[in-house]
C-alpha cells in the first residue's frame, strides 16, 4: 500500500511541476520558441515510475503547451497542432521511460543520462515531423520572411537550434542530479 501511495503522491507532485514549469517557460526564449525545462520532471517521472508515468507527464506537458504556446500553429491547423503537441510530449516521456528501464539494470547513471538525451530528441523530432506534415507551407513562408531560402535550415536554426541544445544540456544535468538524490533518499 505504501508504494502505491508514494507513487500517487510522487506523480501528483511531478504533474504539478510540469504545469508550473511549462507555464513559466513562456518567458524564457532563445529564438522563436520558449525553452522548456519540463523535460526534467518527465525524465525523473519515467525513471522513478516507468514509461507510462513518463507518457502521462508528457501528455500533461502537451496539453499545457496547447494552452500557452501554440497560438501561431492553431491559426494554421487546429487538428495538426493538437496532434503534434500531445504526441511529442507523450512519446518523449514514453521513450525516455523505455530507455531508462532498459539500461538501469546495467548502470543507473548511464540510464538517466541516456533517457535525458533521448527525451529532448524525441520531443524535438516529433515537433519537426509535425511541422513538416501539418505546417510546411506556413513555415516556408515564415522562413522566407526571416531571410532563409531553405525551409529545412530555417526549421533547424530558427526553430530548434539553440533551444534544443540548451534543453538537452539542462535536462542531462538536472535529471541526473535529481534522480541520484531521490534514489539515495529512497534507500
């Protein structure tokens, strides 16, 4: 019974942290989009509670993005925006959980670092895929207006370049530290 209670409380806290961090992330921008720190609690949740916990936290992240940071995309395609935002979060958390648990038996710190790397890669990869599938014409226009001749260059440099690198670096450092602390406390 205590394990279930601990999991429910832990997931409740992580869910609240995801909501607050994403709401605050609107003000942290390098380039076109906000820097998300939300991937940290998603990786922590996936490491502590499993892939479905990671998927849940990713889902919450996607929903909050829909309400806080997706306006320009809603104007182009409501279904495309909903699918892209929800799918990128869910898959990022789910895959982070799979990677963590696949490697944790061999080396817990390698597992955390690998999950912290995979999470932003999946998040950004699904975002870019959604951009190509649902928003390519509009993004091409945005890129041309910003002085880019090539839409791929605009997507990689204008959309995700610096943001992605910062998110991954922060995710690796903080996720590893937090999981290490929580694992020591848990013993």
